């Protein structure tokens, strides 16, 4: 590799705030709101895309709001967000599901809109189209970040930074210890979601319910799908096998699609490109290119093999290829899959999650789900990176093993952990302490006051 020397230069400090949240996805939105609700805290949220919501804008259902016993385990600000969407007809109820535990459909455009409204209501300064490209670290403490935009390079100084980039960009740039993917350093594969409209949903549901002999569905009894309600259909392995025999090039062993907000709308989650490191733009680009090609073939397959799709057409394509996994921090505690299966309790719990370990195999085309019997605590220490101060992390870059991340990464827990990290950051600023020194009982009290669920 050839290198050039970049000359040192002065760059303008464009803002100085108490709490800076980097990344406006489900974790970042909740972090910014939670921090701003601590009186007197100035909060800024930066986002490199042109809309707020991150993966909430991809047509995916929110997973994880209900526990395996059917009770709401995600409450607090995330639940208030969903309730406001629901009042506008832009979110459904949480439907209990034997496979995915619960599904809450949301409207991507409504989500973007509501995110803006909430940021405005609670006085968060939002800056879009800026990428956090570096950090300002002094004496082992993050003092702010460097951003790049059309305007050039600028700095934002903050008393505490919350990394909600999904990829741990801030922590990585700050030199915090990180992990990536599984033991072989391979991450779960990305997917480019798309929706189809014009699906004859009644025909689809009745065919699946009436013919379990033809339409094999993973785990869930076929009759579940007859009701006109939220669902994700996972299966049709027979159809995939038959299509492959006929020469269709399908990247997955089974078919996955889920209801959208409109009666004839289904979102398809079937492309996959193994071995892509989405922190490398070359690989991200090639992956996206491959997904686009795969989706053409998937559309052809659905129309030919799945009842009700005969006259369906592609309506929307997700704004970007969705990333399941890249870097995660190594924090003061690493959440493990055993914690999940044991329904672990921690004295420094800041949120409760229940979603199964949902692993899209990094190699091959299959997926495995392993359930937690009830729900598990996420400890505050999993949000605190080792060896660096002034920084907290939330969302899919928290400190967890590869398998534990396959559970805690979904949007319900991501929102819940975002709320905890944002609140913690604001309390650290108010009390003048580093995140690893924060009085967690004080944080738990603040989260309880906001309605966050803790087990009795
Ligand atoms: C294909 C796919 C299907 C999934 N299915 C589901 C599902 O059905 N239900 C569910 O609940 N979860 C699902 N998930 C998981 C879930 O969507 C994510 O794990 C979750 O969104 C993580 O939230 P986050 O806030 O950490 O990250 P993200 O949603 O990725 O948000 C991160 C935000 O940070 C911004 N950002 C990143 N880097 C920078 C930077 N350097 N500077 C500035 N901004 C930056 C991004 O633009 C983005 O807006 C799925 C994921 C994928 C990829």
C-alpha cells in the first residue's frame, strides 16, 4: 500500500456541548432524548445520513418489546415512541410470536418524522450529513470528535460522548479495545431489504394455513398465519429447494418476509452476502451491488413459488444495505450467551431484554434461533468501554460476545440501552464523574422515573 503524509492543520470547533450522541438510529435517538431530559444538559446528535432512524427506516418490525412470558420488557422512552406512532396509525400492537417472541410493525416514514419532532421538542441540536471520522483524546479521555462534511473538517467538543454508530466508530477511533464478528473474525451477513405491494395476502395466508404439507414453515404452526395480523413467515424450504433445482440462484435456504403497514405490503429479508466487512467501503459497495442482483432473482422466485405473490411488484427498497454486525467494544463486562440462557441478573442492570440469539450464519445460508427462557438483564458495565473515559456505547456496538450480540442487537433492546447510555452520560456531566465511576443506583433511579422496566 502506498501512503502520503497529511499535513497538520487547524480546524474550527463548530460546537461545544455537554453530551454528544453520534449516530441517529434507534439507540442514538433514545440516547439523545434521555440525555436532553436531564435538566440543563445541552445535547447534540450527529448523523451521517439524510434521515433519522437508522435501521428503523428499513421496513423492519421492532423486535424485543415483549418477553417470552408475554409481558412488556421494553418500556420507558422506546415504548412512548411506539405509542406515539401508534396514535398516528404508524405502528401496530406488539404481537406475540412463537418464533420471534414479538413483532411491532412501524412505518419508516412516520418514524423519521416523529424522530425529528422529538429531537425538536426536547431541544436536541441535530446535525445531519456529517460523518464522525476521528476523536479528540487527551489523557485517555474522549474530549470530542472530528467530523467531515461538504464543509470540510470540523471539531465538536463534548463533556461526554455516546457512540451509537452501530460500528463503534467513536470507540474504535479513540483507541478503545474492540472485537469483531465470531472467533474467525467473520460477522453476520448484511441484507438489502425491499417491500412488495400487490400481494394477495388473503390467498397467501389461507394457502399457508390450509397446506402445511406443501408450505413448510419453520417452528410456527401454519394456522398462526391465517389471522390478519403482524407476522414474519420463515420457511418455504421446499419451495427454495425446488426453485434451486430449476436453476434459480437463491442465497438463502429459506424464505423470509414480513407484513408491512399496508394490507398488501410484505417486506422481504432474503438477500445476504457472506464475509462482508461493512466498515470497508469497498466491501460495502460490492455487497450492496450483489444484494441488488440477488433481489432481482428473489422477486422472480417469490412470484413463481409463493401463493399470493403472482401479481406483486417491488414498491420500496431500503435506503441502504442493512448491517447486522461489525465492531463491538470490549467493555467493563462482556455479556455472554450463557447470561442470556440463564436469564442473568446483574446488580448494575440498566435494561431487560428477551429476544433470542438469532444468528444468521456468517458462513452458509441458514439461520439459528436459541431462546432465553424468560428475559435477561443487561448490565451498565456492557456500555462502558475499557481503557477510555468520557465515552459510553449503546446499540449493536455494546460489549457482548458474538452470540450474545445476536440477541441484544435488535431494535427494542437497542432503544432501551440507548436510553440508559444517554441518561448516564447526562448524569456523568452533571455530577462531574467518568462513566465508569457513575453511581449506578442513581442511574437506575432516573431510568425507573422514566418508566424503564426492571424485574421485580
Ligand atoms: C437486514 C437486517 C434485518 C434486521 N431485522 C431486524 C428486525 O426485524 N427487528 C429488529 O428489531 N432488529 C432487526 N435488525 C437489527 C437492528 O436493526 C439493528 O441491530 C439496530 O438497528 C441497531 O441499532 P443501532 O442504533 O445500534 O444502529 P443503527 O440502526 O445502524 O443506527 C446507527 C446510526 O448511526 C449512523 N452512523 C454510523 N456511523 C456514523 C458515523 N461515523 N458518523 C455519524 N453517523 C454515523 C448511521 O447512519 C445510523 O443512522 C436487523 C438488522 C439487519 C441489518
